[in-house]
C-alpha cells in the first residue's frame, strides 16, 4: 500500500490508539509511583488534552468514516479522560473516595462493553479494552478500600494496556506485520482495530 493512500479511518484509528496508549501510560505510571516524583496527578494534562480532547475528536472522525465501534470507543473514552482530568484538576476535594470509586466502576462498564464489542477487531484491541476494564475495576475497588497497593496494581495493568495500545498504533503507522503469532491454538493478534 502506498503511504499516500492511507484512509482517514485508519489514520484516525492510529491517532486514537496513540492518544489512548500515551494517556494510559501516563495514568498507569502515575499510579505505580515507580518513577520518583511522578504521580497520578501528573497525568492530568494528558488526561484532559490527549486522552480527553484528542481522543474524543478522533472518535468523531471515526463516526464520520463510518466506524461505529471505534467512534464509540474513542468518543466514550475521550469523555471519560476529560471528566477524570477535570475532576482531578479540581483537586477532588468535593468528591468522596466512595464517589470516586463509583465513578471508576461505572466507567469500567464502558470498558467492558468495548471489550465485548471488540471481538471482531482482533485480540490486541480487545486486550487493550479488557486491561483497561481490569485497571478501572481495581482502581475503583482501591478507592472504596483505601488501598494504595491495589491502586498500584491497577496502575501496572494500565501501563500494560497503554503499551499494547501504543504498539497497535505504531505497528499500523510503521507498516509492521499486522498479525502477531498467537498461541498453540492458532489464534492470531492483529495490530489494527
């Protein structure tokens, strides 16, 4: 395929996966606190602008290109990241831990819907949404239980999801093989979605 012959949908899909991947990496690493001085609060600018606005706009372009699933995924997740970023930027003082936990659990339902809806998009895309769902569930439970350890575990799951989303976008942009070898049963993972 000629590099000048890339459809708007595939370009926007790559942009959306990059935005989601980078946001998940920042969000996840912030929760793991593995890098000195990097916290979840540091992910707020990413959440607002890259995860929120850019991902939402990518979703609108996906709708325009006729991709209802990817449009729903990107616009829905853009709304999540924007809302999370605005709430976190406000200091979260007006929100109880229980309300924050409920917020995360409700958005985990969106991630679960995306996981189930991505069945035809390949295991890599489905894995990204599945890992996001697990991360949000763990983080929601951590809010209710006031568990820093569970929040760190959720952060690591988000890091893996972010790396997978970044890989999917990079593979599409770099024209790497779109299919990765699967396990012994012959399943294959696609890098597009």
